C-alpha cells in the first residue's frame, strides 16, 4: 500500500494538463490508448480536486435534473459501475477514500472538509450512478448496446456537471451516431471505426482518449447557456483571456452488463500558463492552423483563432 501512496503523491503537484494537439494535416481519430486500471481516474493536485468536487456538489444541488439523467434500463449497469468504483478507489488512493460496511468516506485534507456517503441504496434513495459520480472529479456516462428500439449504442444514463459545449438533456437517449452528427467530418472519417470498436471492445479493459478546445470563459460547466466574453481577443491579451480545456476520457466495457462507461475529466488552464510549458505553444499554434474551417466553427475558435495563433507565435 505504501508503494501506491508514493506513486500517487507525484500527481498532487501542479502537474500540467494533457497536450493532445493533432499534428497537421487534421484528421479525426479515436486516438485510443490502452491504460492500466491504476490510471482509470485522474487525481492531480488536491486543490483542483477539491474545487471540482465542490463545484459538482453545487450543480447537483441546484440543477440536479439537468446534471443527472437515467433510463430504467441503465440501473443494472449503474450498480456495476458503483461497485467497481467502491472497490477501486480505496485501494488506489487509500489516503483519500476509506470504505466501511454502509458508507464510503472521502477523507478531509487542507482544501476539502471531507464527506461520508451512504452506500446503502435502499436507505439513501440515491441512484447508484448519481452516487458514483459524487466520488470523483470525472463526469460519468453509460452507453447501452443496440436493442429492439435503438439501432446503435445509445446514451442511457449520465451525471454530467462539466459538459464542454453540449447538454445532457439534448443528448440523452440518442445513439452515438446522432450525438456526433453535428461534428464536422465525423461520419466520413470516424463513425464506422467508432461503432466497430464499441461492438468488439474487450470487457474490463480500459482505454483513454483526449479532446481539446479553447474557451473565452473559464467556467467548468459549459452547456451552451454561459455568456461569451464581451472583451475582444487580441494577440496581446489572448494569454490572459483564453483557456485551454482538455477532456480526458476513458472507456470501459462492463463485464456483467455489456454497457460501456465513459468517464470525462476536465483539465482547464489559462493559455498563458500553457505557453510556459516547453513545446506547447508551437504545437498548439500548428494545431490551430491545421483545423478546417468547419472544425474551427464547431470548436467555436473561429472568432479568435488568428489572435491565439499570433500570441503563441510571438512567444
């Protein structure tokens, strides 16, 4: 156990976020990497963890019906997810999680007061996926396989406090193809590959992938209702006015239910901090330049992409 603690202590520093910038020319890719179970959830510095857990609690309290949705058919998969996480988290981070017979404790530290959550679902009346998502920074989404009513893998349950320019209400119940229909070039370049992978994905193996975008608003929750900055983005102020937002996703096909669990972890850093990381400015500038026009519009960087590139190129 001491070895686990030693290894994980490294991630409690101000670790840089992922830099998943595509090399030109742009092309859609699933970008999947098989990872060990020890990397299923990401815990970086504890201050960031506390901030995101507190924000998640706020949204679950104030707009629960917009953050959490589930179909009755997702109950079995949701229980499986919760059981896996209750088993996994206290082992991988015993400094942060302890499990007792009827509750799990999120241990207190300097940035976090701690919390005890009942795991007795009959008494606490909470949905298992809702409870599972309160344990980690990640948002959780369950995709169920095709059935008599759905022609493809479909979004059957989710706890999504920190969407990146999408709404759970709009995507709930839709198939993977429908969810990604607005994404430029998705159908032409990656749709078949994605569906084939979902169908043949081995059970209980974990894969990760990453997405990136630039935002002019640092809010963790970006569901399309947040206001854009009224300040014009220029080459001089882009470092202070823009944020790099990276989604680190994992995919895991569950052994008992055959559902697929998505975890979505948000890394958010101001552009001027990213620029100080060796090689990041050049890579991001090239990635922005390589984006097709329709992808710039989809990522909503078309209004400030040139300014961001000029800022990065002047460093």
